[in-house]
C-alpha cells in the first residue's frame, strides 16, 4: 500500500462518511394553475407529546351534546349513531372499517411482527384521522362538515378475500332527495393495496356553487416497530411525488413541515421498512405536510399529517378515487406499480451509478439467491463472493501497481536525496522514473475509486433491505439491525451501550489486512499510523449499524486475504523487475505517456512558469 493508495483510501473513507449524512393549514384554497413547490422545512416548534395526541384522537371519537350542537343544520341526525366495525381481510392485510367516520380504523400486516413479536399495526383508531372537510349550505347557513364526526350506515358484512376475488364495503349517508354521500372500499385477494372512492351524488345541491374543492385531513401516529428506535426514527418521514414526476421528501431530522403547491400524485407516511401511501390517479391540488417528533419514542416515533386539497366539479354525480398502499417497502413489489413508490427505499438515488448497481445487480442477484436459499447468512456469503469476482480485475491491478511501486521505492528515495527540498524538481524526476518504468502513480488509487460505487451501494442496500428484517444468523437475531453479544451497563460516546461481534470481527480483519499490506510495502512511517485509525473509527460507527453490513465487510476482508495470497503466487516479481528494467532502457520518444502523466507534466510546467514570473517581479 503506497502513498497514493493510502491517499485514495482516505479520500474514499471521507466520501463514504460524508455520504452517510447527505444520503441520511386550514383548508387551503386551490392553486390557480401550475405553481412552484415551496419548502419551509422548519421545525414545528415544541415536539409532540404522545398523551396529548392520544387525548385529541379520543375527543374526536366522542360525540356528546357539544359536538351535536356545533354540527351544521341538516347533519345533526348523523351525529349520533351506533358504531359498527366491518372487517375486510385477505392473506396480507386485516382491515377494520368503522361506520363512525366511514374510515379505516385498524390495519394489520399479517405476515409481519414487531421487534417484540406483537402484531404489526399500521393504523389504530385512537391514533389516526382520515376525514373529509367540505362546506354545506343545508338549512340556508354555510357551515363546514367533517366526515369524522358523522355516523355512516352499511349493509355489508365482514369479508375474507381469497385469490383473485375482491371484497367491497360501502359506508353511506342518505340525506334524502337523491343526495347521498358514500365511502366505498375495495380490497383484492393478493395485494397490499386498498381502494377508496368518495361518491357524491346530488351533493351539488348541498355544497355551495362557489366551492370548487374539498379537503382531506389525514394523520397518523407512527408506531415503533423496530428494536433500534434511533435508526427507525431517522428513517421515518413523509415522501411525495408531484405531477412533474419529481419525487421528494421531508428531512428525517427533527420535526418538519412543508407546503407543496404543485399538483401531487401521492403522499406516503414512510418508516424504516413499511409505509402508508395515499395515491390519487386524479392528482391532489396541493398538500400541506408535517412531521412532529415524539420526545419519548418508546411506543411512537412521529406524528405525521397531510392536508390534501381535492378537486370538486360541482356535478350531480361525482366521485374522487384514491388507492392506499399499506405494506412493506419491498423494491420489487413497489416498482410493479410504476409510481416511483420504490424511491422511498434509500438505495442511493442521488447518485445514478449507486442506484443502478443496487437495482440491476445487487437486488436481482439477492432475489435469485433467496428464491432457493432460506439462510440469509449464506445468501450474503454467496453475494459477497459474486461481488468480489466482479471487482477481481480492479483488485488485481491495484495489487500489481503496489508491487511495482514497492520495487521502485529505493530509486524514489535516491531522487529525494538528490533533489533535497526542491519539491517541484523531486516531482519531475519521480514522474520521469514512473514514465520510463511504465508505472502509473495512480495504478493503486484508480482501481479502488472504481470500486467505490459498489462499496456505497452495499452500504445503502443492507440497512434498507426488508428481506433481512428479523432474519437470524449465528448469534445475530436480526441482520437488519445491530447484533449484540453483550449489553454494557453504561454508554460509551461514539460507540454505544452494547458490543457488536460482527463489527469487532470486521475491525480486526481490517487491521490484519492493513498490517499485511504495511509489511509488503515500504511506505513512509508517518502514513502507517493513519491506516490503523480508520478501522478504529469504523468500529464505533458500525457498532450501531445493520449486522448484515458488518458481516458483509468481514467476509469481503477474508476473501481479499485469499485473493492477495493467490496474487503473490501468480505474480513473479523477478519477471516484473526485468520488465521495469526493460522499460527504462527505452528512449524517451518511444515511451508512451499516459493522460494522467501528461496532465501532471503540464501542471508542473505551469507552476514553474509562475514561479519564474514571481521571481522576476
């Protein structure tokens, strides 16, 4: 490992660490045509309190005399009623739809459990809202109606949907005279998607003619489903896509709010491995989005809210259709909808090459392997071997360049002694030696840089892969989070309060790899200690990261040991020295300069000219 290789390695580490942090209102009037998205992206003030949100939700589901007295004329008969839950269920989802508000009050993912093996619930009545707001002119007075305050009726019974069949639940309010307000839900047998259609027949007689929009108030308290609440919290936020196919999201850090004035195709309440995505084939006119972080994340992570504006054409018969995806963040499943929902999965979308590697190489190979291998530890092993085979030419060239630089090291030291402290002269003479010997000074650095996108792609893939969730291997109970072999009675800054064995193995293997390289090279003494610092830094960082990622890096180091052993057997250093000596005998005109060498020489000449001009002045 020569100086250039170490410099390249340090740059890669700095880029990798930097990428971690880079990659980590009242019924608004509809916009007049296409507008520009504006972001406030400011904290919402005081963080949410779980008890206060729960109290608010409970008050909304309690309808006493005060609620009825404030209800608009003509709607009071629907302010009292008997609550009835209708279950709509398939092999993936269990939904409960309530006549109170005509909304989904319970959603459970049947194929998944929480970190403590409890049912995985996305929607709960006491911690959610889904209500339409619109103006009503019944009784001659214009008032706002909130469907969350109303009791609907239904003739449907609970349904279990199988295979290609579909189940339908219709919640209705009949105002008489052909004026009917309905919410219609459809669930298919093999899907995480549930459809909701707001049907408005004769409502043009109720809603004032001056009103051309309705509002949808959607709010959820996001349950804590994973063991590491800190990692889950930093992966929980609101994503959305606008009519220009632009995917965006609110910052995951703290409490945020944002106003989107472009027509919006979908909005999603996204957590680490699951999401609730509300999709509108006819776009929402605009959206006010907000996340509010809980101070105590023992049960809930964040409160998320979306106030969405819905177009209303004032027709005799009118409807507004939405689809809601309630399910896991699986790349293959989400991409099948062709709505960019898969962009919620952090696969490195900001850099096309990293996303390309994950989408077209890593994920397909991972899916193929998981099709006939159930042990994910073995899958990661085979995947690591596959990646090392792909990068084998780069690894070989890097090792070969290191061997050449090691051979030239004595002559480079002689040049330094002759040129003294003249850095420019030293650089010129060194480049001449490299050119005559047919050695590129970037031979060890460039192959490592070419492997960098794969390194980052794997860094993004493992922590976001739902396939690894709750999959155990050896002592690790869940490869999607850290493995802990011992819990410390205290917290070590920049390390944590537990001991991750995979991270320790990764660190030890990296130190051994560094030591072996230092023994094979004659690098400067001041650079040796730097190569040992990076594994120690990563020890603290990866201690709280996914065990699958540390396991992958550990395997990668072990395979690299094997590769280097093979390279040492294959490369005959005597022949390599003979080739270098033969290149030196060639005349300068016959020696072909690389582009890098030519560029460096041009830079050196410019520096010399500037120094001469400065001396003349």
